[in-house]
């Protein structure tokens, strides 16, 4: 069944456009041989279908963001998003699609979408784009998006951060000493 699926994907996308779009995903350096999802992404990469379309419309709610993402992401990529583990999509696209959402959907500048997330308790645009992408992946999989659970996770993280003497929170990666 896996071989049939992969063969169909190769056949279906072998006539694709040879020009790589400006916004694409990075192909990982290694793949696990037994992962159908990794093989699927590799075929999408080789077929030049590993990109998203740009969107200049700024959604005003999480629901509207799903509609806009549906327009931006092609069907083969949606299949890959359904295939990978929960949370892997947002981690994988944090610096591509995630950055596009933060910069172009006004998550830094106080757009209605930004304000909506602020009312929910989210403060940082990285957290907002993470919630959008994780929720979108769960929705594609037909799962509950568990919005409150996501918000609670980010809120707990930020509440545990210790401000420095000037009241600023260090947003760098934790050191090994933090885990001892």
C-alpha cells in the first residue's frame, strides 16, 4: 500500500514546474527509512510542491486563519501535515510559514488577530503563530484543537520565567544549569 501511494505521488507530480517558489520548506538532511511521512515530504520537495502561497489578507480570528491557510497550502502538503506528529508542523515551518504569519498577519503590530490572541492570554507573536499552526494541523487531522491547553502551556512557560534585575525576561534558550 505504501509503495502504491508513493508511486502514485511520483507519477502525479513528475510533470511539475521546475522553478522553485520563493517561500519553501527546507528539506531535512536525513530521513528515517521507515517513515512514510519523511518519504512523502521528500517527494514533495523533489516535485517542487513543498511551498505555500503567499497571502496578504489578514485574518481577524483563529477560524479565519484556518480558511486562509487552506488557500495558502496545497493539497499534497496538507496530506503531509496530516501525516506528521502533533506539533511537528509548527516546529518545521517556524522560520518560513510561521514567520510569514507573524510578519504579514500583524502578529507583531496589534492586528485584530493579535488582539484576539492577547485577550486569550497570549503575549508573544511566536506563541500566536504556534497556536495557529498547531491548531491548523489538528483541525486537518480531524482532532480537537485543544485551544485552552495550548494557551495554558504558553502561559505556564512565561509565568515560570524569572526577570532580571531590570525586570526583563531572558528569552534565550535555557542553559544546562536550568535542568540540574
